[in-house]
């Protein structure tokens, strides 16, 4: 088991008679692998479906899995809230790690099986997804073309520097509204040149990529950490959809809350439910999810994508100074800021355990456009 259990410490709630925090490993009995709400027949069918799907779905196993789950003992104490854990998906191993690596295990396998020679994708200038896609392309012998929103800087830094080190061809798009068109034009040109391109969706978020987090849920359940909540950054919806599907098929009994980085609650509820439904068909019979199944908080993204506010700065400093743990300024910084605000507002019960899913993004800390904002 990859849970790093904390030393106990005095805590006003969620404590035993001696005043010690009751951490998740002590409450493992409350964490069930298959939901108690399912009948025995349904449980059996789900297990058979998952076992069959794991054997039949193309996957390249290059992520460093399972990622560890650790207790955030000092941060929990400072915030005076519920026990906090972190799932370290910043340690998935590929090019500084991150959540996209789980998705790319399935996406790159699909590209290989389709005979592709080139991986093409798009994103922001400091896209974590593009950095990991470029690294995967280099590792498995694909050419890589990235269509990035923004002007070409005089000096590359952060993720963009790594994109170049991995040998990716970069197409710069000044205006984001033109990115889809130029991405398609790039794909068509590559096809005409005989490069057999494979188009990796934004954020790796389609039914193939979302499988990465359906199976990540199984990994988390196997670690037996007893989380009541999983909190994470959500944007393109693939991680969110995979977790939602994994919750259903593997029987996670807690709640899954996405903190929006840039999209509205309405858009995410619709997109995630549709994507989870589509992904379910890859592991068995279709499961129909509805927007009501999706938990989203979009209260922290009004500043806009990639805009660092005092909330993100505070969250990054709290994690760094009390846990020696780094967050990025765009995704995990914003999600952690939302989680911290919810803790202060009493959204989570003191006896509930909250797991923060760290989705990576650390190279952005060293991007010129963010370093001055974090000083």
C-alpha cells in the first residue's frame, strides 16, 4: 500500500478519546471496493466486465504507477479542517509527470494500432498536455506537431522549452479563435504528406483518454486510503469523466468534486456526463450519466484561464511552506485555492477525509509569464 500514514496530532474533531486524529487508514472499513448499493449479480457483472476490458483495451504501460498517496498532516493542522491527503499524480514519470500521462498510455497505444507516424495536438503556450504528448512521441518514435496559442517568445521557458527539447514542431497561433482551424489544417497537411497523423484531443480528453482515470480510480481504491472526497482541477473534462466512470464501475463510495479552472459549471456538467457515458462503452455496456451526476464548483475561475490571483499564490505558498509540495499556477494552484476556501467555509465535515488529486503541471512554475507573479 502506498499510503504514507501521518503521526497523529491534536485535532478538535475527527478524533479519538485521546484527542488523536482518526486518519483514513484507521477507517478503512468504511471504504468499499464495490458499492453496497449494488446487488450481488451487478457486482459480479461489473467485475467480469472490468477484467475483460483490461485485457482487451490497447495500453502502453509507461507511467510510474501506482502513484503514492500521502497525508498532508501539517497543512491539515494549519487549516484546522478535515484530514487531508494528496494523490501524487505529479509523479507519473513522463517528462515531470502529470495527469496526461495516464491518458496517453491509451491514446498513444491507439495511435500505434492505427499505424500513425505523427502525433498532433494543441493547447496553450504553457500546455502540460502538449509537453507530455511531445515526450510520449519522442519515447515511442512518433513525430510531434503542437499547435499552441500565443506569439512565439524571444526565449522559451517552462513547458515550451521542454516541447523544443523533445523535438516537437511548433505552430504558433496568435488568436485562440483560430486554433481549431489551424489545428485541422495542420492535420490535413500532415495527411497529404503521408505522415499518417493521429489527432490527440485537447487535454487528451476523449473516450480513449478518459480510460486513464477510470482505471486510476481502481488504483486509488486498491490503496485503501478511505477518502470521503476527491478534489481536483477540471477543465477539458477527461480526468473528471474518467473518475466519474471509475466511481460507478469500481464502486467508490465517496464524492468527486472538480474545481473548474476555466469552464462554467453548466458546460462541465454536460461535457463530463457525455464523455463518461461514451467512455463506458469501451469497457462494456453503455452507462448513461446525466449532468446531475457531476459535481463541479466554478466559483474560482472568474479571473480567467492562467490568471494568477492572490488565492492561487496563497495556495501555492501554503503547500510549499507546510508540506514541501509544489503546485502549478494554472491548474493545481487554482484547485487547491478552491479547496482551501471550501475548508474555511466549513463545506467539508471535520470527520471527513479530503483527498487532493495533484495533477502535475510543475514546469509552468518556471515559465517567464508566471515566475514574477509568484515572487
